C-alpha cells in the first residue's frame, strides 16, 4: 500500500514539475460574493502593440513562450522544473491549454494561460500568433475549446457547388446536424478534439443524411441524422471494427461458399494470409491464398481479398494466383 501511494505522489509531483505551474491558487475573496477586479494589460502591451483581450484555443504542441515578440528573444525558463531536474527546462504551451491574448505585435501575441488554472501565474509571455486558433473567440461556449474553428466551415455555393446542388433544400438542416454531430462526439468522451465534421456524400441521400467526425486522437465517428436527432450512443469506427479472428472466419466462409467443391478447398491460413487495419477508418483488408479444384479435379491456386468496413458485412474478391 505504501509503494502504491508513493507512485501516486511521485506522479503528481512530475505533473506539477513539467507544467511549470505553482500550486492551485486559493481564493481570497468571499465565497458568496466574489469581487470583480479590473485587470490592466501587462506592461509588455505598450503603445506599440494592438490590445485584443480575447480567449482562444491553441494549435500544436511544444510552443515556446518568449520574453519578447520574436525568435530573437530568449525562451522563458521553467524555473521550478529546471531546479528539480538539474537541466534547463522552458515554459511552453500546447493544444490542451486555453490562453487569453492580451495584445499582438508583428505576428506575435502576449498571452497568459487561463486553463488549466494552476499555470496562470507561470505561463505568460510572447508566442507566435500562428499557433493561436483565431477562427473564434471562445467566450463561454463549452464546446469551442474542443472543436476546431475550421471543423464547421459552412458549405457555400462558391466552395461546394456540387453539395449545394444536391442537398440545397436541406442545407440549413445539414449545418445544424454537422454541429450536433461534433458536439455528440465531444460529449461521448471518445473524441479529444474535433478536427472535421462533414457530410458523407458517399453514404448520404437527400432523405437520409450521414455525417462523419474526425478527431485529433485519430478516432472517426459516423452518425446519421436519425442517430443525431435521437441522441444515440456514439461508437467510434475502432469500436465497430472487425478484429482479426472474426475477419478470418468470415473470409474463410466466403471462400468456401464460392468454391465448386468446398470440401476440397485448401486455405493457407498461416503463410498465405495477411491482415491490415487502416488507422483512422479502421477498414480491414484480409488477403488469403487458397487452392481449389475445378470440375476436372485440377487444383488451381487463388487469392481472396476480403474487405470489412466497421459495423458492416464484408465483401470478397477472388483472383487466380500466379
């Protein structure tokens, strides 16, 4: 038990070290009537800068925080981590943080981290503005920090003429459903950050719309309009995908179902078999070599290629093997 507690305490200490933050601040105001304090822009935001004062998401990871607006300025040292690890560590931000931009200058932004809150006092300074998601000011929308500003770019006649032509009478519904699909993905806890939420043109008809959501953690989620409106349970493609054993059984059955003499089929399950699962779509491709006899009893070599999309019945192609 003592060892377990030791590991837990060590883990907490390491998190604190690498975040570079202090302990969580203790409120000094009244718990019932917190005071509202006006915060002046930092001294770095002088007359040469543009005052902005907006809350944003961050794009990317390992983004250094500097003492001035440019790469010629020093990176800010993470004093706490440096003193403990005995090697120089620097303050940085990534897409798990939310920042407040106080001002900008020449493509750089003076920021302070506001979430997680224990980094508020330590993580302040200049970062390149290109790493700030300025497609939206976050405000109080709980989904904004989890959905990229480009994920829901509207379908316009200029950018998507074929989509507008095919689904124009329902385009308003489509935009609403795209957003709901993205929000359902976030609420499911299976999607860390929505990169795209799109209409699936290959699956959709005017009367039955399908959508897909791509996430930063390489999960893809498909939902149709009925699932969205019903608020159905969200399953990722990974959860619905075929495992190797099930795919092998299904492919072997499909081979024998198509053989002239099923009992005479010799499937090469060890050396003649390959299994591949795509990382995002989780579509499975299974290649299996086999030998089968024709009507004259002559054994002929073949290769079967079985395709399995998540949650769907597989398909098979058979070709003579050279």
